[in-house]
C-alpha cells in the first residue's frame, strides 16, 4: 500500500494539575502502514497550553521549544534508560493498537424487476479507522461501470462497515474480484467471486430433493398396496 494512502493518529493524553497550573503529555501514534517502519511515535509536553518539549521517533530525541523545555529535553536525552523505553514505544505502545483486519463477504443478490444483469455485493465489516477503499476488478483490470457504494456505517462499537455493489452480466471464464485497501492491511485484500453455489445452498437442495424422493416413494408404495388389496377382495352377490 502506498504511504500516501492513509495516516491515522492515536492519542494518549495524561493531565497533571497543581496550584492552578496545568501540565499534560500527549502521546501520538501516526500510522502509514502496519510495519514498524511505517509508524511514528510522538510525545509532546505542554504547560498551560504552551508546548515546551517534543519527542519524535523519526528524529530519535527530545527537542525543547522554551528555555525550560530545552533543559528538560537535554535531561531526557541524557537519561539512557528513559530514552530506551521511549524509543521502543513504536513497538510497545503503537503497534499493539493497530486494529484487526477487516472481514469481507462477497455474495450475489437476485435482480429486481426481471433484469438480466446480476448484482454482486462486497460487504466489509469490523474495520477501524473509518477511511477505507473498496473497488472492483474484472480480469485484473479496474471495473467502475455499474458500481455503487454505501457510506462507512458506524456499528456503535468503534468499528465500521460498508457495502459496494456491482451490476454485471455473467460471462463465461471472466474473473471478478472485490479489492479492499485499509490501514490495517499490509497489502490490498483481494476476494475473488466464485459463481459456484455455496456448500450450504447445495445441502439445502440435497435435503429437499431427498425429501421429495422419499415422499414419492411412499406414495407409490401406498398406491401399489391399495391396488393389490383391491384384487384380493371376494364379491358376494346379494339377493
């Protein structure tokens, strides 16, 4: 995934108030990918809304912005144990907070109004943050004709879902796929459309067919039994 695709920040803010003064520390994780090389950890410290120090993992040390901030930055940079922990924050703080990969379900829907074209639906679930790209390919080439999508819909649990629709007329031998790009993925997630019937649907048809055959067999057996019983009757004339 290209680094310019998406940037995500996670904020961790710690407040300290004493004697009417306010100090807070903001930890920020900026993601361009799930690899450590694509993660930047930033720690900023503020006193009464004025930033006085900043650490960036891309720089590797603290920088001061005020007279007191430069003193604090120098003291932090000379503290080897503290600097070892802060330099490892990309791995200890940021990377564990990368969200799980989105779940993709690709299925077809019955066309409405007697249309000859079919409708494929690519549903993407359980992704965070909200920004995501869902696109279609036909035989490896981008497909934009007959495509529509919903907005990213919040599930109410920090996760999102979205649905993309493709109108198409089935053709023999063609290969259609739904492609998903998200910050949690190291590479695009490609889901190929399999036009064969799912196993669950095959099982339903098999069970229904077995029931039909069994019903016909029992009906035929009852009919044969009735005919044979009718032949064995003795008719006695009445006077």
